[in-house]
């Protein structure tokens, strides 16, 4: 009996010890998991701090930008090697890319022909136009409130300009797959978008909802607004037109576009060029929705009706030296006297808005941020700030997986 009791006691003791060991193991595992979660949160904060530092670093470069003439030769365009350069700032690591918002097609002003040159079906075109326009009657393939209120989660059509590109996902026919991934079933007439390595890029790389440029001449002086009455004949003569040419223009005020203005009888090519550089049809100190001749890639330029592949390539070639005046468009090979009036309204040579892509990293954890930065009266302001919910670098940024070079900030290395 004594031996049997001793055995029971030993078994009970072993069970207690086993339970204690299991409990300690559980506590150790929980502690390890808690420590790991804490470390991950710290790395996440450090990664976000690095991304914010990238945006701050961009500010120091964009402060020197000249909005009247923004080119790919400017310091901002060289910074970061389009995301493929890594920067070390103390113990923070980040990568960055700056994009001129005027180098993309603005979906808030894009016409049906421009959209049709890109998109895969008419439903997307019609629905986007319906979404941003105040009319309550939908197009044949579009949608208004009747469609959106019938969805499982109902909402109303905006009937106004989009504020973010992600808002496109609320519109009938638009999906994340069509916006963020490369499409293989695009219509034959669609413009093919590729990078410098001839890799096809997703639709989102064509588009923006931002962008603006000073409504001034190249030297910063005020343009003459021919969109309203009140301009004198003498003001038009002072632009360099003859009395007869100025009279023809004066008698037809107001105008709403260069297409209308450059069609005035008697205007010589020189007179047309002077008008291109000095005239506006919009009040205020800013114009929006136009494409920068200096920064737009060929595929964006070709979305403009009458801009052929040859004209687009000629513009891109000229970007190496830069356009300082809109009138230089008239001197390009392929731009005829009949083509010029049809395309001039689409362009500017400057910009006051940039899209900043920043990626900060700490250990294996990274944070991606997209910010819209606007230069107003010599001061930079962040107009929008979006922390992207992605694992790693967003695929649609089209960066190399690993940076091609590293710079220690402050040393010039």
C-alpha cells in the first residue's frame, strides 16, 4: 500500500511539473509573440517615419521648381531615379519618385474620344462621364442614381469631379483589376503603354485627378483674357499683331478656345504664335486639366485627338531640351496649320502640382505613401495624403524590386 501511495504521489507530482512546464512554455510563447508584435509595430512606425522623411526630402527639391516651365531636366525629375534609388537618412531608409501631375490624362476633363483611346469598353467611358456630369439622364452604357441605388450597398452618383483615382472603383464597369493590373484584352486601337524596358503598364499610369499650371506668360506676366469683353484693340496690337489682324480678333471677342481664335482670317503663323504665348480664355491665375508638353510620355500625348504617334515622338524628343513657350508647338514637324488649332488647347509648358510616391522600410516591414503636393505663391502644400494598404512596394508603381543605387543623404555619396 505504501509503495502504491508513493507511486500515486509521484505521478501527481509529474503531472504538476508537466503542467507547470506547459504553462511556462505558453507564457514564454505569448511573451515572444507579444515582443514580436511590439517589434513589428515599432518597425511599422519607423517605416512610416521613413516614408514621411522622404516626402519632407522632396519638399527641399520642389521648393526650387519654376511653375511657368517644368521640365524633365529639373532637379525634381532626377531625384530618386523614378523610385529605383535608395536613400539613407540616419537610420531611416526610403525610396521616392516624383511625377508631374500634368504628365497624365486628367479624368475630370478627359473627353470621350480620349477615354476611348485607352479603355477596354464603352461602359467604362459612358459611366465615368455620367459620374462626373450633373445631368441626371444616363448614357446608353452609363449609369446614374437608378443604377447605384439598386446595388447591394446603395449610394448616389457623385455628379461632380473625382477627388481621388480610387473613386473610379465606385463607377460602373471600373474594377481594381482593370485599373491596377496590365490588361491583355484591350481593344486593338487602344494605345499601348510601356516603360523604358518595354514592359506594359497598368491603366492607372495614364491617369490623374490633379494638376494645374499658372495662367501666366512664360515670364510670369499676366495673359490677356479673350474669353470676356473688355480687352481693348490697342492691347491686342501690343501683342505684336498688325492693326488689321488685331481688328479681326477684336471684332470677334469673346473666344472660348485656341481652336476658335486661331481660325480668325488673316492670322499669319507668327501672329498665331504670339497669341499662343500671351492669351487665355479663363479668368484667375491658374488653369487645370491640361497636359505638360515637357513631361508627358508618348502614350499620354497620343490620347489627344490629332496627335499622331509621329507628333508624340517629336514632342518627346524635344523634351530633352524643353519647351519654354506654348508657341514652340507650332514649329514641330508634323504640326500643320490645320492641326495646330485642334491640339493647342490641350497643352501647357508648366505645372504647379506633383504626385510624390514614397516608400519607407524598417527591417522587412515597409510603408507606401502617395501625396499630392501643390506649389502656390511660392509655398508648397500637401493637398492629399494617402497611406496605401499594400504589402511591399505597390506593383503599379513599376519600381525595381531592389534599388539600383544607394545615397547617404547629406554626404552626396
